[in-house]
């Protein structure tokens, strides 16, 4: 997968360079503010690297979030599958390194606010709105926050994983109770950092626009993608002869999670959209105008496909009890959701960076395949590090005999 991704990416770069990928003008409002800068293949590459890394880092983080929720709620049903979300977090250190490198080398291509002339009062490009945000949006503070996010996420992920493996070896309930305390601390950290990282990595691309619901929106997209990844992995492992004790009751609960949080994502999406449409204030509505009607309708098909794949499809397919218990139905829905929310992040980032020069070609598909391959390498390596079934978890018997 990584090899195919690299080949497609190289082919995309060659075509973009040969075809004068920089001749098209970016028409997003941020690019317009920067004087209609031309979009080169390097800019397109950096934006794609950033987008994919944000997407997969979020899914990895949701693994730890899922485990923490199970602990603090004293859940028993999920014990048989908990090693899957635990292993997802193995991507986080890789995601942190990639995030840092892409920012250091490509920050000007991704974030309009990184240009110094915007803060110079004597410059014709001076932007009082962006200059007013300089206390928060500056490279030094941005990098400190990035290091803090990944440092805390990796620390808590490794801490919970360590306690989980110690529990296998030692038995008793000491590690279990310690895991509950660790999870409670992590959830506080997650509540803050999941929102602020969304502001930093996604919202600040459209520097003039703001939304008090944006942290929730990105969380909802990450969360339902993470749930889909967990569910799909459970199904694939079961179909390959692993997780024999996992049955249709566990799948039913995972299906309910995916079904419910697809609706939750739609609720957040619609609430944000409705507020801006109803108020009709130009500087607020520009975000949706760019994605729905502006840029010559460049993103309109993605805008509606986004709603179709991420809401209508899972809602209609998983509505019945039986559908949530059938592997084929869950497999179809989870794959669709993972593709759909990749498109969701695409729609969040591309209009503000590439404008009408964005597309879905070899560069986009190649980058996505590379990241998916790297994520799967880290994830599957994590799965091999411990028994797929926790041995001494106090609720393991409850999970084995789970019935809904």
C-alpha cells in the first residue's frame, strides 16, 4: 500500500510539475488575501500531508479515548476488544514527528497567518484581524502546543497500555483501579486538547473565520472515524479466525455506537450550518459559501457527498437491529464512514489553502494510501505486542457472556 502510494504520489508530482500545476490561481479568501498566490505542486503536497496526518492522528487518539471511556464507565462488554483501540495509539509518535516536519517545512503553504508581512503595520498586506490574533497564532507558541498535545497523548496512551499488560501478568484489581484513575485524568486532558488542536491544525487555516462549535465538529468526525476503524478491525480479525469469543452482541454494541455518533456528527454539522445560514453575517457565511456556492461550485459535489456518506448511508443501513449484528452490513458502513470522513477533513482544509486548484488526483490518492499503510503498520505492530484478549481483566467473563 505504501509502495503504491509512493508511485502514485511521484506520478502526481510529475504530472503537476509538467502541466504547470502552479499556473492555476488559488481563489480561496485566504489565498486572495495573500494576493492570489499561485498553487504549486509543493503546496498541494504539503497540504495533503497535513490533512492526512491530522486525520490519522485523530483516529489514533480516539483509540485511547475509547479505552478511557470504558474504564471510567466501568464497562464490561468491551473487554474482549479493548486491545484494538489500545493498539491504534501506536501511530501517535509517528504522527507527532510528521506533524512537526510538515509544519517546519510547509507552514507558509498551509497557514496564511505564518507570513510576517501580515503583522507589519507599514506593509500593504497588513491584516489587523490576523495581527490581533498574534498572541495565540505565532510559530513558537504553536509548536509548544503541538509538542504538548502529542506529549500528553503519547504519555497517557503508553501509561494505559502498560497497566493493561501488567494486569495480564499480575492479575488482581490493582491495575484496573489505577487505569480508571489514569483514564479520568486523560479525559480532562482530551476534553481541552481535542478542541484546541482542532483550532490550531484545522480552524486556523481559515484565519478570518471562527466557530465556537468547531472543536466539537472535529471531535465528532474523529470519534465516528475511530469507532468505524475499531469496528472494521474487529470484523476483519474475526473473519480471519481471531477473537473467537466476540459475537453478534459485541458487534451490535459497536454498530449502535457507529449509528448513534453518525447522527451526532450530523447534529453538530447541521447546528453549525444553521446558525451561520440564519444569521447571514458575511464574514461568518463565507466559510459555507466557499464550500457550497463559491469557487464556481468547485466543492459542491463533496459538500453533498459528505452528508450522503456520513449521515444518510449509515442512518438508513444501520437502522434495524439485525443490520447492526451482521458483519457485511457493518463492514460496508464502516468503510464508507472512513472514506466519508476523510472527505470531511478534505472539505475543511482545501478551500482555505488551495481554492479551485484543489482536486482528487494522484497526489491525493497516493498520499492517502501512504498514510493508511503507515498507520496500519504501526497499528498491526501494536496488536502483536500483547494477547488480543485481556487475560486478567476483572470484567472479562462479563464480556464473554455479554448479551443485548
